[in-house]
């Protein structure tokens, strides 16, 4: 191992970042997590982070030894600037660019820049994020091209050799369920269903086969569609 090793996972407590956390625990000897408080409308996401971490620690002893500190960074100033459906009570709708108004301009760039500063301080070499350009809404900062450019900028600007790892980049939402099964079997699928939180509305009253949520917001729709696709394929396991 080189001087800096280990990974910092951008961990929101959702389905995608739960898969990313397992992926990182599978390949890195030391893993820490970071979450961002940007004034989300609901505290549900922040609670889900701790529940998922605890469930993984309890169920996977080999990963528990590798899972280190959790960090939460307050970036509510950014949330105020970006002001969209995620942080205010506006209705869900499409903007003139065809992006859902849950899109927060440059959010991943901001997350990764904060994460890089933290990783520098923590001596962690890899940043792991759930950015995916396959079947989401084409958020421009989810594209690998944008991530590559940021990786170069961070390394130049911080005199570092970070790698930004995006294990979900080319996966469909059905593949992400298959990846969870490949990494942690049905136990990790169960943790993802029961404990991870994706719903934009913060609802956890209704339990669907794919987990808790309102069932109608774009995040729930996407998660449900991915689940149904995976089940239709016979619940395959995908090894990274
Ligand atoms: Zn929902």
C-alpha cells in the first residue's frame, strides 16, 4: 500500500451510496464516510445514514473492521444558493433545460471538493461517489467527463493523487440492486430495502417491495423501476 490509502465514501444513506459503501468496503482496507447537510427538507436522509452504517457493521464483521469514522459537513450556505425542490417546498417540475428541479447546480462538484479537502486531512487516497450517467436525468455533473476534469483540478490544486471512483457510472438502476447482491448477498439487499432512504419527500410510512417512500416522486419511481427490472431478470448478482 502507498502512503495514502483507503477511501472516503460520499454517503447520503440512499440506495446508490449504500451500494458504493459496500463496494468500497469490499476493496479498501480503510473506509470512512462523509455526508452533507445542505439544508435538506427532511432529516430522514441523515438518520438513514447512521442506520445503514450500523446495519452493515452488525451484519458484516469483515467490513466492520474496515469501517472508520463518519463525517458530516455543513454546507447549508450552498443549499441556500442552490435553492431547489430538495431544499425548499417547491413542486417537482422540469426546468427549461429539461432537468428536474431537484437538480442542484454543481452539487457533485461541491461535494467532491469538500470531500477531497477532508480526504487530504484524513490521509485517504480515493473518493467514492454514486454518480451515474446511465439512466438518470442527465445531470451534467454526474457525467464521467465532468468527474475526470474535477479529479485533474483537485490533484493539481491540492498537489495530490486522488482517484475519484464511481462504481455506478455505467450501471442501470436494476444493475445497482444486482451489485448489492453481488457484494453482500441477500443480506445487503435487505439492508438496502429496509434502511436506505431515497424518497425526495422524506416519507417512510408506506413499505413497498423496494423499500419505504411515497412511491410517486421521481426518486421513488426510479428506485421502483430499478427494483422491478432486477426482479424481472431473476434477481441476478453482479460482481464488480
Ligand atoms: Zn418518494
